[in-house]
C-alpha cells in the first residue's frame, strides 16, 4: 500500500525568541533559554527535534517489538546532540548550523540476546520517519508571500 499522509503546523511569532505553534489543535510554545536571548518558557527548536525523534523511536520500537514477539516491559530513550551555534549567530561559517552528531541510547529491562538486540535496533532505525529525515536530505522549498 503506497499512500501519502500530510502533516502541517501553523506558527505565529510572539517575540524574536518565542513562537506559538498550532498542531492539530494542540498549542506548543517554542522559546530559547535566557542565555540565547529567550525567556526560557519552553524548549527551543533543536530540543523539539530531539523530543520528536525520541517520540518517533518510542512508537516504532513498540511496533517492531510486537512484530518480533518481544515483550517490551519498559523503554527509556536518551538522545544527546551536539551543535556549534557559530553559524546561527553569524560569527563563523566553518561548521554546519545543525547537529554535528546525535547519540541515541535505548534502555529496557527486557532481556534480549545480542542477535535480538541487533535485529530490533536495525529495524527501528530503518523504519523511524524522523530518523530518516535526520539521516537523509529532504528537499525543502522556502517562499515568501
């Protein structure tokens, strides 16, 4: 079955560092920490990327566990990302603006042998849409109305 589904957001700037975003009737706030010029009322955009990634991994991990007949008792996902803010602030253009690397750590008390672990993790990595977007170039079109 090949079917495309679409997702969208609408955002309104509330200040140079704060944005109010509507997603399917849910309101999200994006803000920066005080050290980056915000009021620290909500996660910043790159933190939301990590949160979305963790949420996607969670969903896919449970789907795959069920398919592989793994009785997943609990799951914790930690993601660490490193980025250089120099390009963002226009002080240097030697590094990319986004994350230079991401480290994903899954933890569960479910006992898996090495083969099960490898098979489960490879399938999660292969099927997670956010992982795909972070790992591959996605065409983006900007426009101004």
